[in-house]
C-alpha cells in the first residue's frame, strides 16, 4: 500500500509533526524520528499524535528501534517498524483494529482503504510471534478489523442507495446543464491553475537563494619590504619584488583676472644730424692714423641728451709730404676732414627736441684722435603714455593663483583607484607654463581686463595592485610557513569592500639608474577558512544546521545567513544561487 514518509528534524516541534500528519495524502503515514529526538520523549506528545491521526483518519507507523520510543508507542497503541522496508508491528492489544480501519466516507473503488487490504496489511505486517498466544491475539485483531470494515461497507451501500433513489425519481425532471457556463469557468480556471503551478515552481525551484556571511577572527601586523622598480616590462618579477612602474599625468589649469599698472611712452623719437670734423695739423705715424671710424649705434651726447648714430661713417685725412715721401723717420701731419652722420634720440618724447649746437657734442667712443662735432636741430620727438602689462603685474597675479597640487593628487588617485597604487613620493611637476593676455609689455585697452593663465602638468608613478597583492602574499606565506593560516587582507581594499587601502610606498629613490622604494602595509592573517570549505558544509542543508556547523569551525566568530524569501529554510544545492562572503574582524 502507498504511504507517506515524514522525517522529523531536530528543530521540529510537536505542532510541525501534527501539521505534517494532517497534510499527508496517504492513509498510512510513516514517522521517522532522528537518533536524538526530544519532541518524542513525551507521552503527552504521543497521545497528541495518536489523537491527530484518528481525527485525520490516518494510520501512523513509528519507524524506530529505540526501546523507550517503542514503549511510548505501545502505550498509545501505535504500530512500529524497524525501518521503512520492514513489516509493521501492531500493538499487543485487542482493539488494534483501529489502525488501518477504513474511514466511514470511503467508497468501494478506493483500493488503499478496503477492508480486505487492511486485513492483508495487518497479516503481512505482523511479525512472527514468539508464542502461540501471541499469534492468536494478532489473528483475532485482524479478523475484527475485517469484520468492522465489511460492516462499514454495508452501511455505506445502504446509505448510498437511500440517497440515490430520490435522485433517480427526479431524473426525468432534470434540465440539461448549461455547458456555456461551465466553459466560462474552464476558460478562467485553467489560466489560474497554470499560474498557480508556475508560482509553485518559481517559489520552490527558481526563487530559493541564500547569502552566507562568515566572519573570521584575524590578527593585524605591519608589513615593510624594500622593492625594486623598473620601466622595462621584461624585467618584472612581482614575487621577487621587482615591479613595473607606469607614469600617470594630469594637467591642471588655473586662471585669474588682474589689474595692469605698467605705463609706457609709445611716442616718436627725435632725429637730426651731427657733423664730426678732424682738424688739420694732427701728427700721424702711418696711413692708419689718417682714418677716424664712427660705427653705427654710438652714443652721442648733445646738450645733456643722449642720442645714437643711425649710420656708420669713416673720416679719412690726407698728409703732407715728409722727407723722402715716407712717414718715418720724419714726422708728418694730417689734413682736415669731416663727415655728417644721422642720429636719433635714445627714447621717445618731445623732451629730445633741441636746438642746433656747435659745441658740447661728444661721441661715446674712446680714441686718441682729436675731433670736433656739431649738431643740427633735433626734431620730431613726441610723447604718448599707454597702460601695459608689467613684470610686477604678472608676479602679483601669479601669487594670487590657487595651488592645484592637492587637486592633482586627488585626481591621479581616482584615476588609479581599483587598478594601481600610486608611489606618492614620486609626485612632481613635469611642466609649468604661465601666460597672460595681453602679454608682457603689451598695451591694455580701455575695456580690456587682463587675465593670467597657468597650465601645470603633474606626474606620478604607479604600480599594479595585483602585483602588490602577489608579492605581499608570497612574503607573508614565506615567513609564516604554516598552511593552516590564511591571509585575509594584504591591505588592499577588494571590490565591494568599504574603507581605503592600507598599502603605500615610502622612501622613493633614484640612484645611479636604480629605482627603489619601501612598500608598507597592514596585513591580516588568521585560521584558514575558504569559500570552498563553507560551500561543502552548506549546500542542501537546513539553515539552522549550517549555522551550527560553520560556527564550530576554528577561527569563525560569526555566521549570518540571509535567504531570498521567508519560506526558504534550506541552502540551495545550486552554487549559482548561493553567495558566500568571508569577512574579517
């Protein structure tokens, strides 16, 4: 005969067992308790189970070999069996026929509840008695059960006949059913049933998921090692502390308005001419002494004002015949000679417009040759004062520009976040450009506000995070030399974790082509607890049992299990539906 099997979990109470008995579909219910069950150690609970079974018209068979449970079952006349495959043993009592009797509302075509089958079950389920008296009692109980079942069937047949006679008499007056009405019910009901089935499948197969969070006790320790840095990727060896460093750059632009205070006279320069004369009678010793050169750009002072020559001229004198026609050993003298040279004022302004001068004109050259000079009137000099950008204006404006160093560091750190770690001590300004509009010494118009712009390029070196993690783990494992200890944090914040990195570089040096730095961090170690270990002990198990098992693992200080929905009481067996998180204290 068909039967339902109910497995009692350690966390079940008597209400759970009674609910499962009432919800059983078969008339025969096998109750399988665990080895240590506190809920079945009470005679009161056995009476409640017996009463619930009678009320639900079920026959409960206790599957156990525990002597104390067998005695309690016998006290309420409950059948027992050693296992699910063995024959049930009926209580040693005259009224054992109530176990397996057919309920009053059963019909003849219900195979599992017929009186003959009950007798057959009782006969086949009864173990061989130890003595003849035992056999007699069991046989008598079986006969009583069969008799009661047969009597019930007769009563039911009479009742059915009595009830059907009036219906048969009225059959002629019965109207044809309205099949359209039933069709509407079917159209509405079928989708509802399909939705309910899909809902059940979703709730029991798709929806169940769980997150297991395991907290592990760890010990924090400081880590400090000197590492080598290189820009040659072929030399990289993270496990042995040789890291590839890459340059990160960012350009920051700052600007500000300022007020121009410089002034400049952009008028015209006064011009004129001077005449330089070499008088006769000056003694000469050779042909070179006959020449007097005045280059371009020579300063000429006229009436206390400075001018410069705009052309170059050479005054050449002749000499008188001396002795035999040679310069020596007889002395000779030069003849007079003169030249006219253009000049202009050194600066603009009408103050350089002066009258002609016959004396007081001197040349800014050193010569032993005697000369006289005179000038024409100097004219054409004008003054026009304009506002310009001076050097002092730019210096003052530059000092007012905000310092972008801190902002550049933050931007470089954000750019490196999650991918690399910056070598902070390598931070530097690689390019600095300052400009103004208008430019230095340029005129500032009436409606123009000068602006100063500074463009600074900052650079810093960075190291890949994965290489750092590899190096720290290798070094710590080398020092620990114990496989039972796990490294839970190298100081690098992993994806999804909160906080900031504990890893940083210090003492960055470049010496004779060799680049070194000191890598520092805070490392957390503790008893090894892996996700694989947690998964092995959790898949397919009840939530309460998983908590108990995981908490007992060495080093585990806490376990939190969150299920997707309130009705999910077990950890799914599908790894894709279980998330395991291992955090550290």
